[in-house]
């Protein structure tokens, strides 16, 4: 009967109105994907099939399909907000301790919880690939995901083992009048410079370098380079592992009971460093033992690459060392490949992980579970893990959120169409009712 057919049309129109209303309601929901109602006609068939003259039995809702096209990016002031520009989902665990219950989302509104874990508004933990070390060059274990915990970190100290100095030694200098070299007598050396180095606990120590001009020929000039380390605060002498006893006074650089053999730099007639060619010296004889219980401070390499000897005053052009004191967390950065960096007040940084992305062969087959999240289903296929910017995965934009892909103007038009559809089917029922009344009134 036409009543049944019209009723199916009312149900279909009602479904279309509900889907459109849901799209409009979530027009401002971050990461939301709009849906559309998909319909199929209905025919009553028998073993003989459907006759060419058989009227349809109405309509049914075949599917409410979500549209996973890209939403626009809205930039924010929070660098923990993340957006995926391209394919992929953020991988979320139920909690930092329940990491086997996995869901997927496009909403990147992340924040730190009370324990320092990166979570979304529902308390689910963002999963990242485990770093193999503290630097990006160490790589990531892409088969191992874990929650990322950030704000409880301290920038760990790093002991100095290499110092780089690029200096200019004045070519007009003469051989010192006092020999042998004595670090407490400034007439026994031409120039000096100091740099702060750090032990394994992050405590500072002073490494002083002395330059003593030596023999010169028509083609070369030699300079002897001495190094002494002193603890800046305590005047107590320490015993060196390799080179006797070093004092620790700050005002007067320490001497040794046995003077270490100096390193020798040779410059050619144009003022370029000739020996060593690489500019690097191994300094195995220069060591102090910190009173704090830290490992011995042993600067194994002094790098003088780029040093010159020209007719200018002594100058230090560059001075760096690779040690760090302890530091506190000052910020978090996330790059477009999803690498999470923790920055510390000591100038150091540490990689905390790489955001784990997931995609599916059939995205429309994902199960809708609410809170702008989806779950794996039989129709979606197996999850395909990956990294941002690789293997068809999109880039990650920090400090941005992916807006809903709902276009309000299109939804309002669809609302009008669905309303007309509903009214037309209601009119079918009214017409059928009038026919029935006419038939019943015939005597």
C-alpha cells in the first residue's frame, strides 16, 4: 500500500534531517567529519524476480557515510595543538597505563595532565614512537609506541670532552723572556684564554689555555700550547690521574709537580695552521677529580681548526665546548614530522618521541565511537602505522587545529531539501487517506 511506501519515505527524510542537523550541530567541533545519508530503493521480489510493472515498495537508508575530506586549519597560540594536513589519524590510548585500548582521532586538542602526559580532553594519551636516544639522529623505534611524559623532566648535565677554539696569535709577538713556562708568571707566555667546562654532574670548572711562541724559521712558526684545569670555588689540590697534582686557586692558575708536555701548533708563512692539519689535539694528560663525586673531568680533544697567526692582536674568534650544566624545562616544540622536543634552560634539548600516525585501507569502514574518535572494525581493515610526511601520511602542523569540514551553507540547503522530501511523503499519506475515505463512503 502507498501508506507503507510513504512511511518509508518519511523515515528516510527523517534520517536525512537528523544527519544534516548533526552536521550543523558540529560545525565548530575540532576534527569532526560530516556525514551524509545514502538511500536505496526497495522492491518486493519473488522467485520469478521483479516484474516490469511492479511498483516500488519505498526507500531504505543504505548507509550514513562520513566524509573524511580535509578540514581547514585554524592556527592557535598553543604549540601543543596539533593538526594533520593530509591522511592519517592520531593514535590514542585509553590512558597512560592502558595502552592496548586504542582509538583514532583527527582532533589534536592536546594538553598536559597532572602527571605530565600529553592527553586530549577525554584523558586519552597521545601515542608516540619511542626514541632510540636523546637526539633526532639516533632515530625512533617505529614498531614501539608509548605515551609521552614531558613536564617532569630535568635537563640532564653533560660532561665536556671537546673544546673548540679558533684564535689569532699575533705574528709580531716575540719568544717570552722567561723560561721555562710557568703559568703563575705572565712573562713566560704570550697570551691566555679560559673556558668553563662541566663535569658529569653539571658542575663548572675552568680550563685555561696558554700560548707560548717558540722557534721561527723563514717558512714556519711554532707555538707551544699548555692547558690547565682548576675548580673555581675550592682551593684544595686534586690529584690528577695522568699528570701529577693540580692546584685549584682561581687567582693564580694551578701548576703541576711535573710539567705536562705541551701541544705544538705550527703555522706556515701565510699564517695558516699547518700542524696539526685537522686542528685537533688529544689531551689525555689534563684531568681533575671533582670533590662532588662526579666522574673525572677529562677534556680529550682541543680543536683549534680555523686558528691563524697574522699581524693582529691576539683574539678569540670562536669558543665552544660540548658540555652542559643541569637545566629546567622551558618549552616543548613539535616539528612537521611529529618529533617532540623538550627544551631546557641549559641550552640543551631532548627528543621525547615521534607522533605515531595510523591510516586504514577503508577509512569509511571505521566504527564511530563518539568524542570525535573512531575505532577499527572488520570493514576498515588492519591499521597501517606510519610517520608524518612518509608513506602517504600527511604533515603535522603544531599550533593549529583541523576545523570541522562542515560547510554550513551546503547543509542549510540540504536541510531545505530534506524538509521538502518529508513534506512530500506526508502529502502522499494525506492523498492515500483521502482515497481510502472516498472508497469507504461509496454505498
